[in-house]
């Protein structure tokens, strides 16, 4: 890992290859994080190429602005959610781009250094906002949402089988005192979870933390809204590359890419298409790309990564 930049980019070579970079093109890294992928993309660009970088987290923007400084005027970097990408580009007079990357989820910086309670192993205030400007933190959710709401969040966003038991424990506890820190939350989940032993067993609070983080940051809404708008700004032949780290996101991406490739809504027994829907993208590789066992050994964070790639086609 680079000393100065606390995030090891996942599938780095594969991302650069998948983007199929044209040196004079315009590329967008929607989740710049510590700038690892962006730096590799930037190295492929010629004097006419440009890189647009976004992140919801202002700390990520500060770290990456410094790292990508060598691009000079060829860099546009700002704090923004990727659901707003299309408006962001239009406001800057950019009509179309040649490639877009989304590397979803959390950065190592956020998990280990941000102090915002993303990790169940650290004693930090329960916050979990990637963008500190968001109105509700994990503290607000855990301490004010109804038991039904908490159960639904844990079930839908964490696929947590013990959602009801955990929600009940949280609500009972907060009747006496607010739940303030990440460790307090993790301990409450452990208290109502069966003891599991073994090296590969996941921490009982893994799913609870994932669920709350997704809810606090409206992560699935951001992704759905991005996917809805992105075809409009991609040039023919441009590649969209998306890395996800859990099945909920991966499913959304997979289904959308399939729909883009096969948009016809005619009944299967129609002799020919009458709906007129034409493909917007074709998938590059029908199966997701996964990190090698070597990469996973060097960077365990990569183990759940799934990269899907699609190329824009015009009717
Ligand atoms: C896995 S990290 C990206 C790491 C980056 N590729 C690198 O090489 O350092 C994910 C980043 O996406 C950001 N993020 C998550 N959801 C976002 C959204 N809706 N809009 C913009 N950034 C988002 C997070 O703040 C985090 O910095």
C-alpha cells in the first residue's frame, strides 16, 4: 500500500484495460476515493485528455486533488454524488464522455481513518455519513427510527436474518440511553447473536453495519438514479466500468446491463420486434470480472469485488 494514500485500488490493471482509454478522451471517476484508479487512468491520457473526478466525501476530494495535481487544467475534481453526474457535466459544458468508472462502497480511509464510525472494530461516534452534509447520521437512525423501520433496513440492506431480534435489542437499549458509538452498536449486536468460532467467521455486526451505511447514504437510490441517466452522456464505444462489493449492488448493475443489451419488451412469440427498443449498451464479458487469488492475498478488501463492464452502442 502507498504510504501517503491509504487505499489500495482493486482490479487496477483490469479497470484501465476495460476502459480502453483513448489518450485524448474525457474520463470520469465517479468515486475517486484516494485517487488510485484515477492516477492510473491519468497516466494513460495525452495532452488533450481530461479527467473528471467526483466523490461525496470532501476528505477524498482533498486527498485526490493533491495526488492528481500533475494533470493541471486537465483535471476537474469536486465533491458531488454520482447521481448528479449528468447535471455536473452539463454545467461545465461537457456533453459526452469516453469512459466512466464507479468503484462503489467504502474506502480504506473511511473505514480506518475518517473517525466516522464505519468500522465495528473502532470506538468512534456513530455517524457513517460519507457526505457530512447529509441530514441524518447512523446515530439518528439507530436512536429514532421505529423498530419496524430498523428491522426493514437490516433485512433489505443487510440481508440480515436476525433483523427483528437486533432491531428489538436496539430499541430496548435506547429506551434507557442513546446508542452513541460504533463499538456500543457492535456489542449490542453481538449480545443477541449466537457465538461462532473459526478464523473465517464474519463478525456478527457485519451486516448491521452494511445495512445502516447503505441507508444513511441512500446508496442504492444513488446507484439507480445514476444508471437511469448515464446512457445520455456516453459517447459511442465508451465503456462503463462498475465495481461492486455486495450482492445488492451487483444485482442492480447486472439487471440494468442486461436490460440495456436486451431492451425489447415484445412477447417472446412475436415473430419480430414491434416495440422498437434498441440496445443502449452491450456487455463486455457476460460474467463479472473478479480479482485473482494473488490480488486477494495482497489486498483482502478485494475478495468480494465484482466488476461489470458495458460498452455504449448507438442505434
Ligand atoms: C471504494 S472507494 C473508491 C476508491 C478509489 N477507486 C481509489 O482508487 O482510491 C469508494 C468511494 O466512493 C465514494 N462514494 C460512495 N458513494 C458515492 C456516491 N453516490 N457519489 C460519489 N461518491 C461516492 C466514497 O465516498 C468512497 O470514497
